[in-house]
């Protein structure tokens, strides 16, 4: 938690966007929500396994994207890396 708080505090300024998993660790969720409510930055919680939802969030040009793999506490391992890579390429899937 301290490391996550440090990174968000150092790298995010008011108006910057953080994209975080909708099912991230509860302590992180509460931290992000609390700091966003105070205007420290904006946060968008997204199902990162949902390619369309993630693409929509990435189109908002976030300054930081938090990825938990496996997620805590649900231990899900979605297609985060593939979806994030597609988002970085502007939504073009790269199937091999």
C-alpha cells in the first residue's frame, strides 16, 4: 500500500487519470477513491478483462494504469496484458 500511495502521489497531479482494476485490492480501491474525491487526481475503475471497457478507458489518455495479476482478492487472471497491448496500439488486436 505504501508503494502504491507513493507512486500515485509522485506521478499524478490534479486532473490526471489513473485507470485501476474494478476488482483491485480493497485497500487500494479505498485509497484511490478517497484521493480522487479530494481532487488529487481522477480514477476510473475498469474491468481490465473486458477489452472494450479497457479500450474506452485508455482512450481517455490515463497517466497511470494499475494492473494486478493475479488480482487480489479474487485471484483472476484475465487477458490484461493482451488487452493493454491492444489498447497501446489503438485497439488493434494482434492475434498470433
